């Protein structure tokens, strides 16, 4: 979780790792934020707050 917004960080074999860092920058430019809650073996919720 601590690394997901770092550019080029990925856990996928063919991933580029720029998606979430780009999303965060776009949200910040629009004075919004991304909130993430995650529980192991239960799931993850990502909310875009404008």
C-alpha cells in the first residue's frame, strides 16, 4: 500500500506502473483526492473524492 502511488512501481509482469501515480496527479490538479481502504482477504475500496 505504501508504494502504489510511486511512479513505475508495479506488481504485474507486464505493467508499467504509471496508472495510479497519473490518477493521483489528475485528482490533485482538480483539488480532489483518492482514498483507499484495504483488508487482506476481503478486498479494496478506492474512492475518488472531488
